[in-house]
């Protein structure tokens, strides 16, 4: 008997793709039901969640305090919803939203939490990565407690659209704190490029790109190939690109069909973010770079020569 | 204000860890141990606050074996005034760690608890948030900039969509991300000075907290290996490989 509650990741009123990935993870629990909790101020996120195949019911809590996903405000509501319907599992995505919120939920429920489920072996047995993915542990959670976990999105495909779950407006008995307040968000302006977390193709650059201006060459190739753009920590630290482009242990963990990287040496922390990529292609000047140990295809060369040649060859 | 910083002893970030053949864990024999890099960033933040006159006292805390005193000595060399060592040889999972930190927080009454956003051994990313929850305090995770103003702090957070700024009332728990600062190199005179600073040692039992039910790790395995790749000679060969695989 597994009754699963998934906390939807909603940003600026829109349902994020990570939610549908958590639904796929939930299906591996052979659940009796999979409900999605949508906390929002307004918008269509609840309707979008109802369309995800495999969702039993959407519980929607609309209130002004939910405009921004503050963990301190959301956690008491998730806890109240979890208790109200006796859920056995409460899952969130391992996006920064879920990483911030889910431990707070677990602590309020008085239970431990499993971060980054990468495989489900049974209703209370999971696999998760440790040491930047250099080891995988099998973890058993107590069967007599509610299980709180985050889902490693790169390990699960998004559940398809096609469902038509009922949306139920939920009123919760939860006191919300006022000690945490949203001030502002900087998303770096809108972009037509695919989203890094879910893109099929990702082109990324590292320290070897050399400067913010030089990164244009990476963007240009990405646009030609319809790819999202990522970066190594070194490139973000050097100010070439903003933090939301960082791929790796502490940035985004991605699983594109194609990951092509330029001027990235391949520190273990970076490799942790790309291990699930279908094909990894590395271009680096240094033939000793560790990135070549994991690349499916490696090319030793100067990225500033290789990229124009590539663009020409790809037409 | 009084600042508390929680630090953890972990395998050094440069070490390539090896999984034991019998699946019982990771081989830690003779492996270099260090302060969790994210906790170093938290330490640096605290010490910068002291340098700027925002913090009067900095207390470093660790939960771990006797040898974790090395990491506390490093914290003291950073500039912490004193340290608390909750000694245990057992593996302490995040909820129990949070209960310990909450207890110490209640005892010491700092204005802010700083800690790294995650430890690079178990990559759990839970302890800060859990501690804040238990104390019913605000949390500001993944901080890349912190600005204190009286009884409030403005914290800029690194999130998937870019940056988000929130305001929290103090006291609060703040977890630190990579770009908050660059931790200093410890200098010999500071390391020498740190040897004389006080460390208050206690056991988990001394604190009278209830340990959380453990998640049971039954097996540790190496990650699935990728097929070995090939080197290509030039762009034309690369493009033809990509076409063969239907990638372009």
C-alpha cells in the first residue's frame, strides 16, 4: 500500500518539468495512488499537473503567500497535506526547489530523508549516489514511517502528458511564518534556448573558453544545433556565465542525449553532473585531460579552430 | 552578534574514492581527510564578519570522531574563538546532526548558524534545512551573498533559475554555496595560535537528544561504468561519428 504525494515544482506560476520526472519515479513504487500537491498563488500549474499521465489527483492550494516558493512557508503546508491524507511517501524533485524544501518537511515530520533517488528497488529500498556519484549506496528506510525523499531528475524520464486527473482545491490547517520574505529574482532575462535541465542536447564550455566574450562561440554553436548551454564551475567562477549554467555535483545534474564540451578538463565534480548523458563528446587542447576518460568521442584540438570547422561541416 | 559555524570532517575533495570489494562501504584507510569545502566557505564568512565588526564571537562546532579535532583546529586557525566537539564514532545522519545542532543553538543562542550547503561525502544537502525546521527559524540555503542589517539579513541564493534574494529575520540558518567567498589559506602563526584556543568536548548522550531512526545502508557499489570511448583525428571524423549515431 503506497500512497504517494509529490510536491510540484512551480516557478513563476508554471509547472516545471521536474514534476513529471518525479511521477515516473513514483510509478516504480507500484503505488495505489500518486497525488500531486500544487502550492501556488494563481495560474495554471494545477491544470498542467492534472495532465501528467499516472497522476491520480491534484491537490491545489492557492493562496497569496505561495507566490514564491519559500521553504519556510511551503513546508508547514506540505506537512499538513501529508498528514491529512496519510501518505506513505512524500517526494519532491532534486532541483534547488526540492533541495531547499524537502529536508525541512522531513524534519517537521520527524523522519530521515533520502536525497537523490536514482533507482527504486522496493517501496522502502532505494539507490542513491554519494561522493559526487563515485559510489552508489542501497538504502533501506523504515517501513513504519512516512518516507520523504528527493528524486534525481536525470535518472527518470518525464511522464508523458495525456492524463486527466481531478483537481481538488485543498484547504489546509497550517500556520505560516512571516520570518522569511521574498525580495527579488534575477533570471538573467528570458532566452529562447532549450532548458539546460531537460534539453536533449547540451553544449558546454569551461575555463578553456577564456572569457565572457569568447563564450559567444559556444552560444553560436548551441543555437545552430538547437542545444542548451552549460558550463563548468571554473567558467562560472571566472564570471564567463551565470551560476544557473553550472553542471556538476553541486550544480545541475543532466542526462541529455548528447553532451558536447569544450575546454573542460573534467574534474570529478563536473563528471558527476553528466554521467547519465547518452553520448559525451569532449574537445580539449590537453590530451591528458581527464574528460577524455569518460568521453565517447574525444578530439584533441583548439576549440576556436574546431568550432568554426564544426559549424561548417554541420552546414 | 554571535555566530555559530558547523563543520564536518570529510574525505578531501581531491581524493578519488574507492569502493570496498565486499560492498560494505568506501575505503577510508590512509585517505586524506579535510574540512568539507562548503563548510570552509561558511567559516570564511564568519571570520569576515568578525573582521568587519559584525560578529563579536565565532563558535565552530563539529560532530565526529576524536580525529575531527583536526578540522576544529583548522576552524580555530581560520579565526573562530572557541569550538565545541560532539564526539562520536558512529555515523551520524542528518536528522540526528540537526537535533544536536538545534540543541547547541538553544544553549549558545547565536544570531546565525552558518554551514555548508552540503557535505561532499554523503551529498545529502539536508542538515542546515533540518536544523532550521527544528528551531522554527528562517533558512536561507545556497547563499552567494549575505548582507546583515540589524535584526535582518538579505541573502542572495543560487537557484536553478538564476539568483533569488530573500530577507530573513534573525536568528536564522544560512547555508553557503561556492561563490560566497574564497576561503583564505591558513597561515602558520594562525595555526599555532589555534592550538591554544579552547575546545569543549562532549558526547551525544551529554546533550540528551533523541537519535533519529536510521536509514540503513545495505550496500555500496561503484557507479555503472561507461563504455570506453575513442579518440578521433579531426572534425570530419567526429561529424561522421555523430551522424552515424543520429546525433546531428
